[in-house]
C-alpha cells in the first residue's frame, strides 16, 4: 500500500488532485482559536470564527470535488468558549516575531494556546477574544457552525457521532460540567453512498438475549423462543405469529420489533448497528504534536467508509494517524500537512509502523 504525504497548504495542494479520486475523507482540522501550528497563513488563527467557518467551507468544497460520488467525509471537531478580553485578535502585526519553529510570539492569546495541552486529552479551551454575537463564557459552537455551513454548501449531513473520552483531562470549572467529548460528523457527497455498517457492527447487548426472560421465561440458548408459553413473542421456527395478529401482539407488549424485522430474523442477532456514542480512551503520543486522535476513530471511519484497496484522504494530516491506520487496513492514503516538521513526523511514524510493507511517497 502507498501513503503519500504532501507538504504544504491543503487549499493549494487539493487543487492538484484529480476529480473523484478518493473513496473516503477522514480528518480533524485545526479548531478556531486553539493554538498556533507555526506556519504563517494557517487555518485556525482567523480574526473571527465566521472567517474560520468560511475557510472550512472552501476547503471541503475542494474535498468534495476530489471525493467520489459515493464517498463520505468523517469530520472530527471540538469546541471552545468565548473569552472576556477586549483586545481583538487579528493578523500578525509588524512588531510580531516568529520564534522557535515559526511560532508567532508577542501576544497573550498565542502564548496561552501554545502552552496548552494536546487536544486529545485537554480541557476545552476558552478563546481570549470576544466573538461577535457571543457573550463571555458562551460556548462558540464550532462543530455545528461548520456542520450547518457544509450542509448549506451541498453536503448531506448524515450523522452526529460523539467521541466520549473515557480519560478526559479534569477541569477546575465550578459552574458547568467538565467536557469529556468531541464531535464526529458523517457527511456524504450524494444521497446514496458507500457505507459498510457490518464492518463496524457492535456485539449485541446482553439485554437482547435476556429480554425474553423479563417476565420470568427461560433464556433461549440460540435463536428466538418458539414455544407456546404465555411470554413467547415471535415463533421464528415456523416464521409465523402465535399470539394473533401483529397489532394484537404489540398491544400486549409481546412484540417489540416490526413485522418486517421479525420476518427477516430467524435467529437471535449477535451484532447490532454501531451507535452514535463511541466510548474511547485517548492514546498518548510522545512526539511534539498537540492534536493526535486515537487510532480507533479512523479505524471505524475507514472500515465503514472506504472499500479495501480504496484511497483515504486526510487534508490535515498532522502526525499521520489516518495514514497509519489506512495502511494497516489495506487502503492507500493521501495526507496533506502544512507544517513540514509534522509531515516528517508522520513519515517516520508510518514507516516505523510497517517498514517492509508500506511505501511512503513524499511530495511537495
């Protein structure tokens, strides 16, 4: 498999990719006002959240061109809070200086964000600037602002998935709950699209198998019960009802599923559709990158959204997690990363994971 790492601005490099050349997009772009990634003109340091949202729309409009008609976009976004400082945060002034690896110095906003912990195990940040239409301490609503803007731009907004962080960073707040989740949106280019729900199906709940016994009946060892007892819900062995009509049985509370479900279910299901809350542990990453998400997120997105042998795109490649997982799952990947240090980090990480089986193609 091949993982291509393109170093540069995704707004420029996306234009070099052919139409309908990727099967699936899995990405987590820079959140607005969170931190400085060290490159001038980067997305995320706009003076207002509205400008940032417009940049997101432009990026993903180009992504939609590159995406196949049956392709999907899996978009991970977190949120922040409006601050209470009166100073506006705009483009770097002539007196601003670049320090370290191109990081912008000279302002408390950038210093506070640069010093923050990495996003996958961090407190929900609070912007240091006033946001038009928001009061200090208001949630900015970054994920849904982008989701609605993309929907208005032509994307199908298909699902909101909650990444429930099982090991979130504690917060010292005393007037609201501690945030322990981020949002993943599933969007599609067309009304009909590739989606392999079976690849990410979950084990059926034990309650599914125990439901028959809720009124004191025995728990079947396999399949649905087909006896004549008073609590028998559906006789699947002969494919017919034993308690009168469907309506009568439902009125007595003995059939929970619809007739079509019951007719197609001859044995107890062992799996169920994946749910919209994904309880996951944030994974540590030793390198100097602040925004790695756990490998389980792209694993689920790629399995469901990209056929084996297909191509996955991440326009905000970061430390290369999407490419790393795509290669493990026998998919090609294209990563675009603005910061050359992070691009090299991703290259080393992916090659170190599978040095004999993955070709990392660098491009500029």
